[in-house]
């Protein structure tokens, strides 16, 4: 069962990396507003269909719960940052920035949820943030400013995951997914009118890229969910970093990107910091017992 869960997690990361690639391919001809609207519509429809197959109602008063609405807001922020970041930033840089999400979630849990984080994990967070700065190089000549949208995307998703823990436990995950995807629908329209003056593109190749992005994102989400349910988080979560390898590989093979030394070093720091954080949390979880106080350092 454990090996199956790990395999599903790696598959999920490969599918989500493909989603990044298809979005970048479609952005070469289609406006960002069209991409966002297509992804939002397709994702919402797919998750509504899955919810109905499982007998889950997606229409309830819980959709107006403050934490659900806040989660949707962060979903919007994350989606905007991701779509713009993927389209404007090399995939290798985008992939490295995205790996900081678990570290940002830990940081947010400490700052906003009052969770205890010891000095070792604080150090891991600091190392990961330094790695992100090395990748972005905000004061270097290669800095374009578009990298900040990728940072916006990863921060939005980290905060979304954080707020998800505050949503009512009775709300099914599929319902949250439907509401989250649905909340980004109007954003596509806004992006189309205010961000780019590029005409809509309904060429068969572009539509194929967009459809493929919707499908691999949905199946990646399902594989990720299944993996998390088959085995403990401490076992499967570190394999989320496989996405860095897959996305960077796509950037090299499809878009002829050549990550420089700084990007590779920064990505390595983020990877090591994230893996250490996961390992530390797993050790703390194993050492926990109801009759014994635990120092989370």
C-alpha cells in the first residue's frame, strides 16, 4: 500500500508538471484571460461531475462560511499568480519557486495559527527563503519582475491550504474544490480585458493544449488525494518535490531552457529545506504520545 501511495504521488506530480507545460504552450498564442476562464470552467465542471457521482451536494450554506470565502480569495490570488507566472517565467525558475509552498505553509501556521515551530524548522524556512531569493535574484540583471507573480501564486496556494484547515470539517473536499475553481471564473474575464490586448484563439492546437491542461490537472488532483489517503503524510509528502524534476525537465526538453548555476543552487536549497522540514515533522509525530509533552524543535 505504501509503495502504491508513493507511486500515485509521483504520478500526481508528473501530471501537474504536464499541466504547467500545457498552460505555457497555450499562452504562446492565447490571452491569459482565455486560459484562466477555460481552466476555471473545465475544472469546475469536472469536479461538479465527480461530486455528483459520489452523491456529494455542492450547493449548501457552507459555501458562504467566512473561512470558505477566505479560502476562495486565496485560490483566486494563487490562480492569477500561477497562470501569469507560468506564461512569463521560465519553467525551471517557476518550478523552483513553487517548491517553497510547504515551507510557507509552515511559516503561516506559526504566524497565524499559533502552532509551535522550533528553531530547527525556523532555520529550514529561512534556508528555503534564501534559496527562493537566489532563484529570483531581485537585484540582478536577469530579474524581469514577472517572477513576483510566481511568488504571488505560491503564497496564495500556501495560504489557501492553511485556511482549508479552518473550514468546517463537515464540508467535503470536493465541495471546497468546486467552490474554489468556481471562484476563479470571473477572474478570466477581468484578465482578458485589463491584462492583455491579445485576441481570443480558438485554433485546434491551442484548444487541445487547454483541454489537456484541464484533464491532467484534474487527474493529478485525484492522484494526489488518493496518495494522501493511502499512507501517512510524512511518507508521501516528500515525493511532492518530484514536480521540480518533472517541470524543469519539460522546460529543458520542450522550451529549450538551460537553468543556470544560481537557479540550480537555489532550487537545491529549497529542496533540502523542505525535505528536512518533512523529516523533522515526521520524527515529532512518531515521538508524540498523549502522556508526554513534546518539544517541537
